[in-house]
């Protein structure tokens, strides 16, 4: 089955710096890769996603890149702010049986220091 | 608009008790998912519904776990004879279905934190 590895597990940056989180996946049939932000006591919130027919996607300070050949994808946050502090999860989905399940990475705890 | 809601938000059960966790998906969302999130870990898939049909229950850890969505809207996850290892946050997510059979993003509820004593 699918396996998603995420690194690093913790990341501390100064406000204004960039943060990069990397994930690799094992199932070449996976075709959808979302990133979620989870704050304490809340459910995961989708912040950006990318489909397998696209190599890069950007939304203001957040960007995601996908390398299908190497089976890895990355989240880039520029000009980090203290409110970006949270746990970030990558995930991979393979559509099947009229549906599909998300396989999540282990999470990265991002701390942005003012 | 209203997002995915879950109730109760917190549940404490004594070992051996049965519990029922409720999920109200976003109105009109065809697909509904249950995930289990242990402390400090990513969510893990439990089961998936398309309307009222349970198409995948491969993630349910044992036959003590049962999920239903009888009218294709609200879903209930039931855990019988709870054990300490069942302590976790149970997350529900819903999504629409895109044309061509592919699926859109999954929107998560706040979760139910279950503690088994």
C-alpha cells in the first residue's frame, strides 16, 4: 500500500524566513497531494493541493512542487509569520473504487519565532 | 457556510463501554471519511462512504468498530467495548465528487477526542 514519509518532524524559523517541508510517497498511482495545517484542538485545514498533472502551484506565500519521477513533493512557505506556527501534514491519495483514501505523513511542527 | 461538524467534541469512557460519535458533513457532499489520529501522529484512514454505501472499511482496526450512514448524510462511528488503545481523536471529512469520477478536496471537522480510562 501507499506510504508517505515527511521531513523534518520539527522546524523552527525566524519570522520573515522561508520554511520548506518535504514528503515522499511510494505508490506511483497516487494522483492528488494535499497539504493540511492543523492547529491545537482543531481539525486539519486544507491550505494547498496539487494534482499529478501539474508540477507546481502557488497561492500567495504558499507554494507546492511535485516531482512525479522521484515521487516527492514539497511545501514552501515564504515570509513566515507567527500565525503560521502549527503542525503541517502532507498526504497522498490514489483514486480507486469510486473513491480514494488519504495517506498522511507524520507531520511537521513549524514554529515561527517573532 | 457551515463546515463539517462533529459531536461530542470530547468523550470520556470507561474501558468496556460502548461509544457513538456523530459526523454532520457539509450539505450535499457525497463522500464521507473517518480517520483516527493518535497523539503526535498523522490521521489514519478508517472507512469511506459514498452516499449511504460503505465502499471501504479496510482501516477499521477491529470488529469492535462499526460505521454507518443510513440516509447518505449524517454518519455515526460506533466503538463497542472500548479499550485504552482506542484513545485518540476521531476525525470526519467530507468531499464532493468531480465530473469524470475524480474526487475533490476533503474538508475535515474538528474531531472528537476520545479518552478511555
